[in-house]
């Protein structure tokens, strides 16, 4: 798909669109493909799935600011409403498609395993930074990983993001 075809698809579709950017050599892309197809079939007529081969569409990949694959981007009425990078579970894909059908921005909370993995790895990096003559870079990365495990449960973060989003929508 080239840039003109993408613009045409985006402008002419009356349905919300999920764009999957993938490549044939990408292992996670190959694993997710049948699951994504299954979810897309459940939402046929409600959400349109557009698959973009990153190797064949480098201009579109650059325009969409793709940093890694697989990447899923949801569009509703031509506006990007979500972006997820990496392998997604069937449950997460279902939540993304379902939110699009309802005209909502999806909110996917972290699973227990991912939350624990982030907390443990963040703690390890934080301790390594502290024991390495207070390496501020490692300490900052460790704190960032720890925060990424709990940010969705932080009421202050939730309040601030809600206010920023409402402020941006007024512009």
C-alpha cells in the first residue's frame, strides 16, 4: 500500500480502521496474524482491518511514525485513537476492536505477569544503578520501569492525563 492508497482508505472508510504494520520475517507478526484475523472476522462490518507490509511500504511506515513491528494503530473518523506495539493477546485485540466499535479510546490495563515483570526488572535496574556509584541514568530507568508498572493505578497520573487530554481537545 502506498501513501495515496492509504489516504484514500482513511478518508473513504465509514468504519473505524485498525492498521497492522508487519513484515514477513517478523516472528511476533507471524504469531499474531491468525489471532488478529480471527478477531477481525468477529468484528467484520464494524471495524476494517488494513494490513501494511513494512518492507513493501517504507514511505507509509515513515508517515505513520512506526518505530517497531508489529504495530497496531486504531483510527476512528480519520483520527488516531490508539497505538500498540508488539505482540498482543487475543483478549487485548478484542478490547481494542470493541472500543473502536463503541467510539471509545481503549484502556488496556496491564496483566499481573506484565506488571510483576516491570516491577522486578525496574527494581533490579534501580539497585544496579544505586550500587554503581549512584548511576543516575540507571536509577532513572529503574524508576521509569517501576512507574510503568503502576501508572494506570495512580490517581494523580489519571487526573493529569484527563486534564491534558481535555485541554488538547479544546485546541
